[in-house]
C-alpha cells in the first residue's frame, strides 16, 4: 500500500490538511470550550441585566450611574478590540483566550464584592477588556481549525449565545425563590466568576494553539502536532519542514489596518462590518427591550417577567442552532440577506400593529423577530469577519469587526430611547426597521461568499499566494 505525504511547510499546507483530513473526537473540545467564551460573555451580560434593578436599589445608584454601569464595558471594548485582535495575531489565539478569562474572573470577583459605584465601574472596565479579548480571538481560533466545507458551522455561536441568556434567566428565577433579596445580583456575578474560572482551567488543560497561526509564524513542527491532535490522515504521513523564524515585519499596525480596506479585502471588510453593526444595533435596540414586553405580556412580577423573557430566548436557541444548517444551504451571505429582509418586514408590521394587535399577534411578532435574527441575520457578521482574512490578518480583522459590533450595540442602546421619546414606541420600532434594511441592501450588493472557496489557493484568494513560501514578510504583506 502506497503512503502519501502531507508536508507542513506553510499556512497553505495546513489549510490543505484541514480539507483532506478527518476530524478526531478531540475536535469537539475546540467547539465546546471555544464557544464556551460566547457562553460566558452572553451569560455575564444577562446576569447584569437580570440583577440591575436590585443592584440599583442596594447601592442607591442614580439614573446616570445606572447608565454608566450598563454601558462602560461596551465603550471600553470599542477601544480595546483592535488591539486585542492584533495581540492575537502576535502572541497566539489561545494565549489571548486564556488572558480574557483571567480578566473576566478578576472583574466578576471585584464586581460581586463591590460596595460602591466606583468599585463597580472598575469591575465593568475589566469586563470590557475581557469581552474585547475574548471576541477578538475566539471565533478566529475556531475558524482556523475548520475546513472550507465546515465554515458555515461557525454560525453555531448564535445558538450558544441564547443558551447562555436562557440559562442565566432560569438561574435568576431559581435564586430569586431562595429569598436572597436585593443581593441577588451578587449571586449572579458570583456564578459568572465560577464559569470564568472553569473555562480558564479547562481551556488551558485541553486546547492547543491554532495550527494555521503556528504555521504562519514558521513553527511547523508545532503546527503539524496541533493539526494531528484534531485531525487524522489515513494513508498519509504528516511531516514538518524545519522551523523557520518568522521575519519581523516592518509594517506598522496602521499599515496592516489599511490592508483590510484595500483589494482583495475591501468588499469583505465592508460586508462583514455592516452585517455585524446592523445585527448588533437591531438586537440591542429591540431585543434589549423584550423583558419589558414580557413584563407586560406575562405579568407584573419579577418572576413572571424573567420566565417570559426566557420564553422568547428559547426561540433564539432554536434559531441559533439551526443557523449552521441554514447557512450551509443558503451560503453565509444568503442567510444574512434573507434574515435582514425578514427582520425589516417584521419590525414594520410589529410597530404598525403594536397598539391594536391581538395578544397572540403581540407575542408572535417579537418571537419571529428573535427567530429570524438568531437563525439568519445575526450569526453572519461574526462568521464573515472570521473567514474574510488569512491568518496573519485574521486577528486584526476580527478585532476591527468586533469594534464595529460594539459600536452598533451602543448605538442601539442609546438610539432607541431617543426615537421612542420622539416617535413613540410604535414609531421607534418602525424606524429601527431601517437598520436591517441597510444590512439586507449591503448583502445584496456585495456578492462575496467565503464558503465558495472550497480550498483556498492563490487562484481562489490572492492572499494565499504569499503564504505558500513560509513565514509572512513585510513585502508579502504589502502584496
């Protein structure tokens, strides 16, 4: 029996290995522990929202202080994300994921023991750093273990998001019935600390560094070992070229950033960033207010509103885990396009019928919004960002895209109340339909699909021409 050879001597050779290999059982931990970061960030965000009212009463916070507590971490993340992505390119994806959990753990411990507004703000600043580092690296990390045929599975992150928010709401419901009173928010932040610690320990023990990143740094032996940890190659012998120290690039971060906005990446950058801005804006403008809708529909009690919000989020779980299959059938861009179109129509109908629709319709429309948002519109921005660039730019590109996501989220949080005061709730919902419409229009006009590239090559993606000869140099970056 003849044996072929897979020689790891460049990032492109790792990509080829991913395309021809078969996944080992260990690959499931890349998904479980990688998406664990999504779980933590969503869970921590839901914990703050669920405990905000008792926190406000216990610490005697003013409206301005409440606004700062809820928004500080997001504004911090806006400024930290590009740096976090660059650090992931320089020091490795796994190292940044571990650092993110360490920052998160410290943030939650400080937060749950806070006795003043100032200490609480310090906790939120550290939480913003953790968010930026986690989201700047986690989808980049997972994507670099995936062959082209499985790239649409990145959309699973949206299902994990809603699992986390629903889990937190149910945990909140259970803790509420223990009679902990206004200190319930400390219990919620304490549970976040436990999740952060568990992820820190398990990610450090189980995960290996991205083989694509290792190869891009000339660390071919480690790249081959990491690849074989997650993939097997029946009938093939995997060998590694001698390690070659990566040439230090003379291109500064500003130059690397400019590369994202030049061909062949310009269209990809626009599509990914607009998609992520739009989904974040519509979620935090409409989805953020679903607990208020639940309070109206399911009863005027804390427990009733919590269970009502959990009921809406269950549809997010359904849509989120269906997202990978939908993206596989429709392609990632097609799923984004259809999702934004549906969300725009739903928001227009929801706004126009808000005050006159029967109760069943009033429940159905926001439920459909969450379903189409989680299943089609929302996952694509992150997936497109993670798949748009070669390894030497992926961390930076993901960091920039996460910055745009945070800008969209902040815009949604602050824009909706202004529109509500000016146009009323119905008018504000209708006006917000412009956001998914812009997302739909962008996905219609820019026809780039990462899942069309079955096996990245110099012909399919010019960026890979520079990768076939080993470590990336300054001249190759400029090409």
